[in-house]
C-alpha cells in the first residue's frame, strides 16, 4: 500500500483536479489510498458560514451560497453532462448541511463547527472520485468517518487507535484505489469530529499506520520541506533529507508543511514520508526517515502569527513554585490554550499561547484572581532551528522582542 495526500491548494479548481489525475497516472495508483482536503479555501469559507450562523443570521444563506457556487463552477468545468450523478451527490451534501443549520439545537460552537466544516472534504472527495471514474481511473469513495474513530473533543479530536485499527483492518478494501477525506473522524455517537486544522496529513499517517503502508507522500504546491515559509522569508531553500526527529521538531514549532501529529505514527513503524510537488511529481522532493541527518545543514525558520503572550507575577512577590505552576497549567488546560513557549523565573512566569477557542478573556479573569497579569495580543512567535548568531541578529532587527529563549539547537523569540 501507498498513501497519497493532496491538500486544498492542489485541487482549488478544475485544473487542479485534472492535475491530480495526471499525478496518479504518472506515479501509479495500484494499491493506493488517496487522502484529500477541502478544495482551495473552502474551510475558511465554511468558517464564515459558522460565524454567520451564530452572529449574523441575515448573511447565513448568502455565505452558504458562495460555497455552493464555488463548487458548482468546478463541477461545470469538469463534467460536460449536467445529468451526471455527481451533481445530485454534491447537491445532497449541501442539502444535508442546510438541514443541519435549520434543525440544530446545540449551542456548543465547537460541536457545530465540526458538523459544518467537514462538508468541505465530503464534497471535494466526491467530485474527485466521480471525475476519476469518468476518465477511466476506477476508484472507491470511502467515508473516513466510518474508519477513524475519535473522542468528542471537537475541533481537535483524539484518535481511538484500537477502534480505528479494527475498522480499517476489517472493512477497507485495499485491492482498489480508494479516495477518502482528510481531517475527519467520528465519535462514539457517529457525530463528525475533526483532527485540527491541517489535519489531513495526520489522516494519511493514521491510515498508513493501520495499513502498514510502504510509504506516505504529501503532495504540496512547494518542492518539498523548505527551511522557511516563502510567504514570510526570502530565499527559502529545499531540505532534501531530514530525520523523523527533525521533522517532529519542526512540526512542533509550527512548520506548516507537516502536521505536528503526522510523524509519530509513521516513526513508530518506520514508514518513510515524502513531501513532493504536485506540479513536478517526478522530482525527488524531501525524504523523511529514520536517522537521516538534515541535508543541507542550514538554519530553519518558523513563524506563528496572532499569538498571545501572558506574563504573570505573584501579587505578594512570593516565589512562583510548583503549586502555582500547576494551577496555571490547570487553567490553560481548562480553557484549551495551546502552549507554544513557557519561561519562568523566581517571581514571574510567561507563556505564549494560541487562543484557538477564543477563551482568552475567561482565562485572564481567573489568572487575575491570583496573579498580576500582563497580556500582549497579536504577537508573533519566531523559531530558528540550528540558528547562528548572524541569523538571530538578522531576525531581531527592527522588532520589539518581548521574550527570548535559547537552547543549544533552537532559539524562540516573541515579538510585537
């Protein structure tokens, strides 16, 4: 088995879908499972639908129609016959989504998020599966929610590995080309769950682990894993080879090319990962494997925007010790803050977090009961792996540094 994953950028329009088919023809698709994301910026567009559902009902149908029209335009570009079954299948998904918006009674925004946003992947895979069948690439459309079983931690669900392994081993026909959704799972009540933004890479790794796959290939709009995001850094360079450990470090610090959880199941079974360009499928890209030294050995730059830096000090100038730190982390867990950096001294404690669930105000109210609190919103967290003094000085230039933390291999700075 080989597992391929195609992201939203690779299938943002009809030409992208046709290119996916071209990649399969070029590389081969025998005993292959293809994991696909939502098309283009569909997830963002569905997040607008969710926002309007809660905050602006007058714009709800308009925002939903924008999503429907985007996919219909792709359908009309791919299928000449308007009576093709794909039109009915896609319409059925959007009818189901519209029905949920009308009958849902749950006030839980995270639950609602997962029930709505997953339609992006369900529709994209339906379009791709039908198109491939039409041009002679016979395949089966697979609902990943029937195979990837999770808890009900909506928007960042945790995989139930035992149930998932059983479902995949007993029910997935591996002798055919399968097309399935990234990002999605389901809980014990069969409600849709999601694995976190950019979770399609993780989906590929989950299937690969359970199938004992020969390899996983992530097809991107870049040549492979770069030492920096070209949107924010000039002269980004391709990393030809990196180890699982290095890739996990880069993912942990926020490198967007690989999802943070993707490497762990692959490493456990030593399944090689390749990151390649869907525009140049025959080029080698980046290979990730066991014990491979980074090549070339150059600094790697990562930036995470829109972070929050919270600095605490004790009200009575007493030491911040184990009991205080335990209370702080208990609150961070309660309010679902993703911690990116921590730093503490005798009487102060700083933490840089990602306010994914918009619980910042509730957290700050709790912290202010025990500590003196300073909060900087909309800060940027920069990380350099294998840094040099020159690269660090260059990064700090013209920035206000609020926090800096150095280890032998890594430096992290928070800037305003």
